[in-house]
C-alpha cells in the first residue's frame, strides 16, 4: 500500500474538551478541506479529563483529506504556575525571584504529569527539565 503524503503539520492550542467547529479549529482545518467534526468529536472525547486546561494538538493532514492527531498535556510553565498559584513568572528571572518556592514533592508531581509527553521514561531527567523551566521563570527549587 502506498504511503499517504502529508500536506500539513499543525499545532493548535485548544482548551481540553472544548474544541468546536469555530475558530481556531474550523478556520485552520477548513483551509485544508478537512471535515472538522472528524477532529472535534474525538478530540473532545480524548481530552474530557483535561476540561478547560490548555492542551496542544499535533495534527497531521494527508493528501486524501484524512488526518491523525496526538494530544500533548498542558505546558510545563502552566503546571508550575498552577502548583504555586501565581499568575506569571518573573520578568527578570536572574535577579528577581518569585516569593514562592517549588518543593521536591511538587517537582516530582509535575514531572510525573509531563513524563508521558517527554521523550524519556526517566523521572529524574524530566525533573531536571522542569527545574530548568522553573529557573527560567524565576522560581527557586528547594
């Protein structure tokens, strides 16, 4: 069987469980002639446990107007902000630190949540990536 030709690789940030045929989904997929409901219904079913959280959908559209997608969970910085209950990171992370600190337990929880989206099974490696994101936000890790 011949390999399908990929005509587009898209990344869309959508609220989990809340995709609709309106913008941004409809306007983006519509330009490729894809049936939006072939994306919206499975996406909403797959992300109903992440209702209202920003998730990223990686979509591949093929020349026969079919598609496949995978969902990546919330960004690491969103998880850190939620855990510490802050609105944003520091504008100058090297000199101005956020008053709240990320404990090792918090770090492990975030790393466990992100592990399925990363290219490693090693939680310690994921924790290092999360620490790097925290430092770039001006958050100190205990």
